């Protein structure tokens, strides 16, 4: 586990329902980011196809 320093990002990415999906992220402060969720960064952040890193926010999957 993470307590031992294990890299859990590959396992998390493998089980993520968000990666590869088009998303809208409601950011703290009211801003909104949109794009495709492409990967989980080395700090656990969600990375969009625009190379924007999302560290905190509410993620909504867009199906249209």
C-alpha cells in the first residue's frame, strides 16, 4: 500500500471509470474545465488532454 511507498497510480488508473472519458470539472472558486481525462499524474492529480492538472474539483462525466 501507499504506507510502504508502493506506486498505486497504475492500479488506480486501471480501475478508473474516469480516464478516457470526456469530463467537466467544477473547480473550487467556480471555474469550470472541460476535456478528456487522459491520465493520473505522479501526485495523484487528474490530467486532461489540454495538459491541465486537476488537483481538486467535482468531476462530471459528459455522455453527449
